[in-house]
C-alpha cells in the first residue's frame, strides 16, 4: 500500500501537479480508508505520513487530510471508487477560474476525458457533499473545483493520477493555444 502512495505522490510532485504541501490521496480497503495526513508533502511519503480511518468520524480523523470528509463521502456514495486523488494542477486551476467546463482540444484529452466540469463551490464547507454528489449523479471520474483543484476517483491511485495528468496536459495545450 505505501509503495502505491509513494509512487503516485512522487509523480504528482515531479509533474508539478502539487506543491510541497498540497494535495491528498486515499485508498479504500475492506475495513476503512488509508489517507494522507494533513500538511504532509506527497513527495517522499513514508508510512508515518498515512493514517487509516473509518467511514465514521472518530479521533483518527484529527491526523487525516483536512479534506477527509470529501474522500469519505465519495466512498459512501460511489461503491466502485477505491481511490480518491486530489491535486492542485496549475493550468487546470487557471482555466477553472473563467470556465464552467474544460474541453480538451488534443486527441488524447478528447478521447479519454471528453469534457470535464468545473464546480463553483462558493462555501468550501459544502464541498464535502457537493463533490461526492457530483460523482454520483454524473457517473464521471474527474471534476475540477473552481480555483481550488482537481478530484479524481478510480479503482486505484495510479489510474486516478492518469486522469489528473491527462487533464493538466490538455489544460496546458489550451493555455498555450490561447497564447499563439
């Protein structure tokens, strides 16, 4: 388990999809959820940087990511979700500021992502419900929280990373095209 967290965390950081202390990830197991601790860098993760929590709030949640409730609500609503990944991809976040959707223009982005919605969550306390509800209703596996970052769900952390990385690549292409 730790090797998956470490591999994906290192890739997120090296790809510039998170900074030294942003982003979080989790993986659902039979008896709970492994999630990164609050304030930890995703680069160079160690076993002490991840905590196992239950689906119901208890004292263990104090060490978990500040967005633990978003992760848990996704797992409660989406049975097939086994991994949740959250990044602060800069080109994607920039595009989210003035768009309600991001429509890739590159072949790979159009093929795998088609169109990605941007949720305008005014009150971040509502995010813990709004993001899970979005995934439930849309049946999509990736969404952008306007001005904040990207959330992806999948069957494992690496597949969630592939979605976020594809979206950031497409967002970069859109940004570069707009400058030409």
